[in-house]
C-alpha cells in the first residue's frame, strides 16, 4: 500500500563529480543544501551575496559579478539606514552592512571578485528561487534585494511575470555559458512559504516561478517534494513554515539520487562521516 505521493524525478543525463566546485545562490533553502554540500566534501560557495529571494535580484547579483563592475562610495545601491545609522546595500544581505561606508564597499567588491573567479571555474550553479515578488525604491525605481527593515513608504511592491523571469535568465544563461562553457545550471523553487505575502499570494508567486523555470535549464523539484511527498506537518520546523532537518535530509537524498553516481555517493558519505567525527572531537575537547 502506498501511503504517500512520490514525485517522479528523471535521472540527470549528467552527474556531479565528487569534490566539484558548486556555487549556490538564492533563498535560505540554498543555505540548507549548501551546508550539505560542504559537509559532503564539495568545493561549495554558498550564498556569497547573502540570502536573496527573487529571481531578478539573484540575476542582477550574478551579472554584476561577471562584469566585475566595482561599487564606489557614491553608488546608488548604498544607503544609510534612517533608524540604525548603518550603511547598507540595497543589493546585499545585512551581513555586509557596516557603520563605515568604505568598509561596506570594500567587502562587497572583494566578494564580487571572489564570485567572478569562482564562476569561471565552477562546475555547477544551483539557483534557489523563493518568490516572484520584488521591491523597488519608490523614488528611483531601482530594484531592491533587501529592504533592511527600512520604512515601507520607501518601496513599491511588484510581482514579476513568468515571461519577465524567463527572459532575464535566458540572457544571463547565455552570458554564463560564454564565461564558463562547462558550467551546468540547476534551478529549484524553495519549499519555504513566504508568509509576509499572504498564503494566497505565496501560491501565485510559486506558480509564476514554476512556470518560468519550466523553460530554463535543469529543474530539481524541491517544492513538489515538500508539498506532495512530505505534506505532513511533522516535516516542518516549529514555525510551521520552514522544512525540518529531517525534511531537508530527505530532499538532499533525492538530490543525490538524481545527480550523483555511486562513486560520488560513496565519497559524500565518507566526507559526511569525517565531518561528524570532527564535530564530535570539537565538542569533546
């Protein structure tokens, strides 16, 4: 008797080799998968720009890195917070933020060059899309990746269309291929619901993302696995929004079955065992 709906995932026609160079960008689910890849012995760069949720911001960050166009202290992407007095970048996570504008610029540019170097040699790029909702500055119309808890009056909220997303990413994928012909790209849609948008709008947003990626490169169905195979709330964290550790592990196993051959699986298992032993020694000491 089948007691769950199992998602049929076709075997990838290519495989990720043990120790491959993998860049992961996107929502916080990318952090979860990225941590698994680091423990599994891959040369993984995980969310170097910080957590990014919408496809336009992710694409813009990658494009900026490819061009290696440096930020300056006069760049319009930089803003001093009204409430905290800290310098932020509208295009970066708050971990880049600093009380000194020069420090913020230096950290952003250093990361940008590191990502550019990594992309030229990377084997795989994994893009995790979280929402089709974007925010723009009301005054200039500039895209914002992170609002940094600034006043709502500064922003205009929009919803991308599947055509917008697919068109932007098709051009970016062509550029990535010219920079690194061997690069493979995997898209996935985060199974984490965006409560701020409301559950109805979250469903519309996820549907737009799914429609967009249907025409782009390879797709791994994290979203479908969570909603159909792991639909019980026991597979959610205490907030009932994020997948539990058990759910992330299950999705990771399905990912391995899709993209790893037996040799890579064995290498990953050994690397994970070594990582657990190192953590145990750390705790004991």
